[in-house]
C-alpha cells in the first residue's frame, strides 16, 4: 500500500542526513489562524521550504491537495513541464470559504517517484 | 458533444438579457503581460466578474484549467461545499514557470449544470 | 485557446497522409445502443484503433473523459509509465447508470504534446 | 490530517455492528495473480461488495485510485449523478501495462462525507 510520509516521520529520522529529501517533498500550509465566517479565505500550499523539487518528465509533483479533516476541499494537478522543467517549490493559492465550524487543514502532495506526503495540520478558527 | 462556450458567443448573443448567465460562468485570466524567463509567474484565474456562481451540491464549479495553447499546464478541482455552499467567484492562483517562448494562455471552467466555458486568450511575452 | 480536434477535422484533412496522427489520438466510444433505466451500463473508451500512442515521459495520454452532452460523467487520469512506457491504445471501462432520458455520449482525450481530441458522438437510448 | 481507513481497521472494529459502513466504502481489487510482461493487464476496482454506496449530490464516491506501491498509476473521478443518483458499487476497469518487476497493487476511494479508504494489497507476479 502507498505509505503516507508525514512530518513526524521526518522528525524521527536521522534527519540531518536526509533533510533535503524530506524538505523538498513536504507540503506546508500558509494561512491565517482565523477565518471569517462566510468570507473568502486564502490558503497557500507550497512544497518544500529550502530545497527545490525537480520538474523533470520522469520526476515531478503531480498534485497538491487541500483537506479539512476527512474532507477534500480542492486539488491542483500539474503536468511535467509546468515549471519549465526547472527545480522549484510548487505552490498554489487556494481560495475557500470556511464552513461554520473551525477547520483543521492538511495538505498532501504526490511526487511521481517518491509517493505521497502530508503536511503538518494547521488549525484555523472560524469567527 | 460538449459545446465549449466562449467569450465570442457571449458577444454575439442578445447579451444584455443573458449577461448574468454568461458572466457567472466565464473564467478570466489575470496576470502580467510579460514574464521573466525561468522565474515563477503568477496567473490568477477567476470565474465571473459581477455575477456570482452557486456552490450548491447539484450545481457547482467542478474545475478550472489553465492552458498554454494546446498544452494543459495545471488544473484545480473543487468539491461541492468548498465555498461554504455560498455563491461566489471561484478563483485560484497558479504559479508556473514560463517556457522559453511567449505564451498564449487560456482558462477553462466546468459547471456541473452548464458545461465547459473558455476565457479570452491572454498573450504573455517571455523576456 | 486550446483547439479541440474532432473526427470531422480528420475527414476534411488530406487524411491518407496523416491518418496515423489522427487515429492514434482520437478516442472512440464502444457501448450498446440501448441502456436499461436504473441499471449499470458499460462504456468503454479507447484511444486509437490501428495506430498506437506513445507512453513516453514527455508524451503520453494524460486523461480520458466521458461526457453526456454538456455533463462530465467521469474522467480517468494517467501518469507517464502507466502503460509500461510502451506504445498502446489507452483504454478504460466506465460503468455508469443512465439518467431517465436518452444519452448522447462523447469522449475526450488529452495528449501532453498534441492537445485535446474528441470522439464521435454515440447516441444511447434509455429503455 | 485525513485518516486513511484500512481493511485492518475494519477487522479490529466491532465489525458486526458496523459491517455495512466499512463494506460500502472499502475498495477491492479484482485481477489475475500474474501479468504478462509488456502486455495489457486488466485491473477492476469496485467499492463495496454487499452494501451499496449512495450517489447523492452531497454524498458520493468522488474518486478511485490505483496504486503500485508508492506510484499512482491511474485515477477515475466521478461527479455526483454519474450513477443516476442511485445507490450502487462504483466500479472501473483500468487497463495498465505492468513494469518489469512484480507489482503490489492497492486501491483508494474517496467518499465526500466519510473520507479516504484503502483496499487490501494485491500482489501480482509479472512473468
């Protein structure tokens, strides 16, 4: 079965050695801590912080998903070459409208060679 | 076959009467006229300008695609409820890296009740 | 804007010369002429009949869609390598349940190098 | 984070009580134990065996994925209504070409109300 790589795996690994491998695959969520009920809310997801991921035809980030708990909110798909076949940090700005209750967001990204990766959870209070 | 609704269809229609119908389904591309070779380039796509599209379970915007001529660059999918089941203008910020040559971008959006809609083309010079 | 290649384009082209090019990209729908109301109904979509399409990393069939008039029913996505990087005729069997009224099905396929292609329409009577 | 429900969860649950809940969400893989190198290979994925899943606008199976270990091979997306808004067992026949080495297939399905579900693994020997 597809293993889902998580941030906690990274922390338990001999991470200094493989820091680049983990960093370049792990999505992060960047958004406010609070969202206004019924209003448009920006959630940026970026894959990697310090290390770049290839955009090669046989090795690229295929999709980025945004979840609220068990609910998939949105997903962006890429084809190889969308990033000019240059290494980078795939990134997308989703605009959602929060439900009535607070959210617990996570992002997932799929690398065509190294599988499925999950972000840390990000709690967002809806006010 | 699925008809693809285009901006030119709108212009040839008795548009005052159906302005809201066309407006709320048509994607628009918002980006600079020039992009720097090899650098990250923001392309915003928004569905509708003045009129809002529903986010009902049986009537929602299912996807937004970004194309460069015949090449699909990226696509964002939504589930019903991503916009809190409230009417709005679905919108996404794609970040791409342009190829060596100038681009001719178009966006497409799919409404689950009213089919496939295409934006005006947006020429982007790569410098 | 993305041109949508259709079977009629092929017929109007000097088709003997480019028969292979058109054939290997065009999806065809294979299903019964009639479907039973409320029952599972098989729709096979295959890309190409005589000529094979590559499954190269920089040249592959990215998706196959099944439409009923303006309504997208289902879509299958592929990654490069799903067909062992060997030329072939990508094919998928969808199982749908028809609505109350007769259907007019079409399929679309996306080639990462040669764009979007549309099948002939297939009328299906619901009895 | 999105929990991934697995067959083993079911077995450890008081499963008689919730058998229907687990059954109607869990994808199963139906294919031969062996595949011929370089030849087309059929993999059927079906969601549920005895209990039917709704196809309601606010509660439907959104996608079925087929994985070989960490590699996503193919994915089929559905819109609400593809199954005539009738309860059923969503099912798709993928045709893949196996790589040189043996495969370990799993399927995943996404319910818009109850999250992500994973099949048992299916080993396929490539001969």
